[in-house]
C-alpha cells in the first residue's frame, strides 16, 4: 500500500468511527464524544505519530493531523490534539509512559517550580486555561527554563490531593480549566530535548488543521443551505450578494486548508517557523470571517443546537487562541519575514524558493 492509499484508508477509518458513533447516540451539546474517542484510542490514533518502539502506532505527524481534520470537519469533539498530537508525542520523545485515560499538556515557567530538600521538583502556583484538564487523568508539564541546560517534563495526576482543577469550559463545552498546585510533587520527572517553542509550533499546526476541518464544514453546510433555501421564489444561491459572500467563504476556507497543507509539509523543525506562523495567522483571522459568513447566510437556523453549524463555528472561535494568541504568531511571522528573510510569495503559494524565478513565475 503506497502512502496515498494508506492515508486514504486512515481517513476512511476515522470517518467510519465517527459515523458509527455519532449516528448511534444522542451527543450532548456541552460534552465531548466519548464513544468516538474510545474507538480512536482502540484504533491506535491516540499515539499515532509515536514510534512503535516507544509504544505508539508508528505513523507520521501528517497522519495524526489527518485525523484531527476529519474529526473537526465531522464535528466530533475529542482530545485528539492535547492527548494524541501533543502529550503522547512529548512523552514518547523522553520515553515516558503515560497513565491510562486522557492526558493533557501545559507549559509552565520557573516561577511555580522549586526543588525540595530531597531534590524532587515541587510545584506551587496557578496555570491558566489548560484544555481537557477536568477530563484528564494527568497533566504533562513542560518546564520552560532558560537557566537549566536541560528541560524537564513533569507528570502530575489531576486526582492528587494537592492539585485543584477549577471548573470551566470553552464556547463549545470542552473543559478549559485553571489549575492550582499546592506543594505538588510530580509522579514522574524526565529530561527532554523539546523546547517550549517547538511544542507551541506543534500545537499551532494541530489547531490550524482543526480549524481547516471546521471551516470546510461551515463552508459545505452554508453552500448547501444557500442552494436549498428559497426566498422570493428562487434559491438564496441565485442572489448576487449571496454569491459574493459564498465566494468569499470558499476562498478563505481554501486559504486556510492550503496554509495547513504547506505547514504540515514543512514539518515542525526550526526551518518551518515561518510556515507554521503563517498558517496560524491565516487560521485565526479566517476563522472569524468564516463564522460570520456562515451565520449571516443561515440566519437564525445556524444557532439551533440540533444543527451542525453552531458546533463548527463555536469551535472555530474557541480554537483561534488556544495555547498562545494569534498576536504571538503575528509577531513571529513578522520577525521571520523582516529579520530572517522568509519569502512572502513562498508562504502564500507553498512553492519552495528554488521553484520561483526572479519574476515570481514558477519554473
């Protein structure tokens, strides 16, 4: 089986799991899709791009992001990003075993980290807005330190008596929780080569893939609605103003999908900072436009709980600033273009620099 056939089979499997489980159960609006996640885990998606010798499925980051995109497009809420793309991968880099159940991630600075008399790490303080913390068995913390020669990972059980997970959700209903540590000693500590910056890039890439999937769902639903809904004796899609709005919606959706594709092809190494930052900015700015266009054309129908548009658009708005803000990536993109010489044309088109001649024509 070649790479295209393998990825097609992977996407088909994810779609089949979602179809089977979302069709068979009444999914609460303010909850995640537990049956889908259970089958994703059983299928090996929860550690898809972790090498087999480290307990994973031996896939690639692109494979994992395909699952993220499919789930977002179908409206299936799972911890695929936090657990599968981030926590499982991060733990695998350091050969750390994760406990059963969901694991989420966070970056902490040295202000809340101390070393006890016995040499063990001790955590005191609060970290904000950790996705899936309420549902997680554990949190994998990357200690962001510029002073230490080696960075550290700390695994903390959410059920520890010294850990308090505060209530909270995002707009969709996914847990988004502040966490208080009170003299918390992690269960496991390991060293890691992964930097906070590389973890942020991987997170941005994953959420760009998710936004691309949800954007396509909004676009498809809106085009379908405009074609089937009639006003004054003809479909909405026949009105020029609606056609212009649909064209804008389709073009912004395509630009996000292209940005996600380019950034995924580049990977998450240092050379891809510009591609990932560009994709994150495109996704963040485009999400607002797509949500507005979808609801404008749908009218009040788009806000009903039994219709998929609302889950897609609230996901878009929730994911725009997940982990770090869009402003952060805008600043990083500006730095890459102005200070590092990243080519704007290459970022827009996705063509490598050597394939563009001096006049800007692909050769």
